[in-house]
C-alpha cells in the first residue's frame, strides 16, 4: 500500500491529480501541498512512501530539492512531475536522486503504473523521454533548442518572467537580490538569442513552455 504526497503550486492540477489517483486501490492516502514549506510540514507530520514533486516550484526549483529531501527522508521515493519532455531534465533529475520522471500530460493509467513501479524500488521514466535519452546518448538527437541550454535556475526565472513576475518579485520569491535576477535574465536572453521579455513570452507560447 502506498501513501502519497503531491507538491505542486497549481491547485487545480493537484485537485485533478488527486481525483485520478484516489481510484487506484494500492494508494491508501493522498496528501497535497502548494509549496515546499507545506510539503515539508506534511513529510514531517505523516509517513509518506512516494512524493510527486513539481519540477517548477514557486520558491525554488524542484530539481534542487531532491538532494535535501533524500538527506532528510532516505526511504522516500521521489517522482518528478514536469511539463518538460526534453531528456536533459530527466537526466538531471535522476542524477540528483529522483526515482522517476513523468510528464504532466501523461495518461492516468500510466502515472499509476509509474507510482507502482517506483514504490517497489525501481526507477521509471516515461517511454517517450527514454527514447529521447537514448537518441541523445547515441548522438542522433537534434541540436538542443535554445531553452534546453538553460540551467535549472535560468529555466525557473524564465518561467517566472513569462508568468508576469517583475524582477523585484522574482528576487523576493527566490530570496536573492534584484541584481542577481537581472544577471540571470540577461544570461538566459543571450543563450536564447532574444532581446526582450515580450520575445521571451512569444517563444514560451510557441514552444509550449507554459504549464
């Protein structure tokens, strides 16, 4: 039997996910939190077997949380929830210690299967992502798209800018100064060959980077 925790900042997504998963007979309890602090409180309060963790959190990157979570809750199994199907995110998640990586648009039956596999001590990566990872290793994958060259922090700030957050608001949410945020913004625009926030939004819409 599996006790599950969902950490994702989108309430509607959590609600829909909960409805889908509560019909799985092996899942005995589902808790949820909208941010890492709430998730940590849940992990400390009640025993949890599997964590579904959003890759993009409002106060930090889910990728950066994997290590600290593993240190505090060694027996916990972690599955990353992501809107990114690019293989490098899955590779980074697994290298950081995640046990699974799934796309947010995954079919419910496949997600339940992933939870079952991970809860039994194995790793799971969505088949489409696995194929892309194999292509990358074999050297047959196409050149990475501009946003695929970004670091996890740059990707996080990209998402916040596209979501309409000001540099000041981003600095407050990430607990860093505005100058640092401005440097990240300049760097990610250079990597992507873009010149403004408006172009960044257009790019994000075109490449379906908005969750």
